[in-house]
């Protein structure tokens, strides 16, 4: 019997990788999408057209599923209210639908959730974990690290800066460290979580137990691009001074700002390495793509798409 998996967020960078992984493993996939045309393998999956705000559509999504993967969420928003509506209340609604259908709920959270004081985004991910836990017992939270890989538009500006000879990093001592994971490895981690003990939030790291410094990330990126890059140390005061007015202007034109004072605080946070209740301790999953290899694959994809 083919195991059915329900999924939200399938049109996004991470969700796309998860769908690929599920289909390659022979799962039957049912995905929720407001715009089904954005699902890259729409002809291979069952689609429920709708959104997190519609309980009927969420119930249809969850019906008959053994596992419900909740990947939908906002990393940038125009207002804090949007973070609350999507990241917190959307997660709550999805978890309730999963619980009513008797499915195991896999909630994709973020390492940012362990520092909710830093930003509205971090606070919303922290609160989303609490909301999910209130909806039943058969759930797992996965705190994702920074991710990259083919198809990612968020990290493309960083690769372009390094290609132009500058590797940006926070001007802080010691250098902040972060786990940074190839997206296909994370998709494999999600599938491994199917068998992990429920009622727990697990952190997902990379191949280094203490993550990577920004200097290491810049060096690996420069090597993948075949260039030499100078470290561009960005002072906190300068980034903070830029972030507030830049965010205000973007909101004036209806956009969701990428750089905000909260994101600056996240950027300078000293420790984004996965350390607590690691998924590697609860499953057989291990990251298989070291940073230099993952960056090389990502650069090739950007180049094939004429993005670099």
C-alpha cells in the first residue's frame, strides 16, 4: 500500500525539494496550493487548491494521509500581523486538520525559534511550535538551519557579491557561527523524521557539529565560483541605520522587506549552530553534502540558468 503524504508550502524552495524526495521514494503526494501552476511536478501529485485559512480545504488535504508535512510559512512579511496569521495561526489550523485526520504532523520550524526576542519572524516561529503542540500529541517539530541549493533565490545575492570579489560577514568577534545545509539533505531529514519519536522539537544541523563561521562560508563560496573574495565586514550600527528606512520604503510600495532591524539582529546573533535535541540523535539521518560540494552544485545550477 502506497503511503500518502499531505504537504503545504509545496511551491516554495524547500517544499519543492521535499516533493522531489517524496516522489523519488514512491510516496503518493497531495499538496495544498493557492496557485497550482507554481507546483513544478503538478502532473505527478494530487492538488488541493486553497489556502491555510480555509478549514474545509485543509481537511480535504489531510484526509487519508499518514503524514502531514507543514512547510508553508513566511520568512519576510509586510507587517507582524502577517507573521501571526501565516506562521502561527496557519500552523495551528494545519495541525488541527492533521490531528482530526489521524496523521503524523511534521512541522517545519526554524532555528530562529530558539531566540524569539530577536525578530518578529523568530517570535512567530517560536509561537508556531507552541500552537502545534497544543493541537495533539502526534507531531514533530523540525528546526531548519539556513539552507541553500539549486532553485534558491534568497541566497543568490550573496553568491553574486562573492563573485564580484566581496564576501559579506558581520563585524563581530568571535565570528558568529551557523549551520548551513544543502536543501536536498534537509528533504531527506524530513523523511527521516517520519519515524522519530513524536511530541518533540528536533534541530537539524549540517556536517559540522559547531556549524560554520562566515569566513568559512565566504571561502567555500569563492572556491565554488573560482574567484578570490575579500571579507567585507559589515558594522552592526551601519546595517541597523540602513535597515529601518529601507524597510519603511519597501513597505510603502507594498513589499515585504528583506532587511529589517530584526534581520540585522539575527545576522549578528553569535550561535545559529544546531545543538539541542538533534535529529541525528533520534534517527539514522546524517547530512551527506559538505558545504564545498553543495556550493559547487548550486553555482552550476545558477550558471545553467544564467543567473551568475
